[in-house]
C-alpha cells in the first residue's frame, strides 16, 4: 500500500478516528456530511495538521508517528488540489505550475519546460503566460491539477476539487480529471460530499460520519446497499431498518413491509422513490404494501417532483409534474402510497 494511515484527531466536539489504506493506482473517495472530519483527515495526510495519535506512512516510510516521526508537508512526496485552486495571483500560470519543482531545487528552465508539458496535457497550451485572474474557473482548476502532478508525487490529495465550478464546467473537468487519475501511478485520496463525483472518479469509497468510518466498498456496492440514512439519501434511497420474518419486515420505527423473498433476522429495507406510487384513494389490486401517508414537502427534481411522505412507514416518492398536478397534491395532503414487494430491496444489517 502506498498510503497506510491511522488518524486520531480531537478538535472541539469532533473526535476523528479513521483507518485508511490506499494502493498504487487506486483512487479512494472519502464521503461524508459537513463536520464529519473529511477535510481534517486530508490536512493530516498532507502534513498541514498534526494529529493527536496514530500513524501515517507512504510507501512504508513513516511520515508521522506519535512521539517519533514528523515529516513536514514540503518534504512529503505529495501533491494537493484545493477547492479554490489557490494559485499565486502574482505569478504566471507556468510559474505556478513550476513552483513545486523550483522549491525542490530544479533549475528554472527545466522546471518551466516540465510545467509547459503538463499545461499541454491538461488542455492549457498557450495560456502559460497569463495570470490566474485571467483564467476561467475550470482553467484555474486544471492549472492546480498540473501543479500537483508535475512533481511526480506518490500521493495525490484532492479537497472538493470540483465544488467551486458551475454545472457545465464541472462535467467537463470531471471527465478530464477521471482520465488523469486513471493514468496516475500513485495513490489518490479525494474528499467530497458529492456522490456523483465519488461514483465517477473513485475505485473505492469510504463514508465518514461523526469522525468514524460507517461504510466502505466500491461505488457500486455503497450505492446498492447503503448502511446509514445519510448514505441512502446520497444515492436516492429510503433506508428502513427492521427485523425480517419470512416475507415480512417489522420496522424498528413501526409498520410492516412485505418483501419478495423469505428472510430472517435484522435487515435493512431500501426503497427507491421511483418505486413508490401515490393515490388519492386506497388502491385495489395486487400491491402488498399500501400505507396512508401525508405529503410533507414537494421539491422539483428534474422532470419530476420529489415528495417527502410522513406516516407509519416514512417514504419518498418521485412523480411526474403532470401527475402531481392531476392529483392536486400540496404539502399537507393525505394520500395513499403503494410499493410492490418485488421493488423492495432487503439485505442484512
């Protein structure tokens, strides 16, 4: 493993205690809500914040170990891309990219040549003489990526690298970043609160909540089987813990859900909003799951309206804007919700 870390930090109400390993050529995404400790973790890995305990090693070389080793940030083989790129405004783009090499004693001409080569690779050829203030947001973030990679780091750290970009630019830069990460031979750690960034860029995802790892796996595994309400909401699911007996699950919060296959023991029930149908009157027919609910909130969601529903079984439903209008729905409305048993996902807690 290029990166092996156990990070312990106590800062006010945050108690961070996280273990990470990242292999050569692997991209690890750290997901979590605000205040979970994601940026604190990244600052420790970068050497910008001393932890209160643990150990950080790169390629087997210890760069921090409580009471024994502390390698400063500028002596670690790493590159870092910040949310707001943090380019030096008084230097040209080429000089910004070459800065890390110059601090390592590389001659000016050689450093500029390497910087120009990376500017070409990230699509900024011909812009090296400009100042950062003359670049668009996407161009500035590409320059920041070039600055991080030109020093040939063993570890690449990315702190919300796409969050400051507008939606259209974000799509383009995400695709380019994915290509560069695929070519990067070292370890990469991406901190984000955006599941789309994590799913698109990472080989593996670690979810941190309140300073602890609550779930880890490939993006597909995490999206398919979330283990906390935060993760479920990130991937657009409603998560309901309960206990299964046969083809029924008694939910911890009350209510019963019928499922398609026999199961026993503690389980999670996951329901996709698209699987929830709404009716003004109790539906007849084959659905085994029918509950009275109250519409709490309605939010436009693309071509649909996302409806948050309160009741014995709390749910979220996606309905078309046309159906929403035809049903005459509004917050406070009493409706019936139905979900087919075959559309309910169940897995062990």
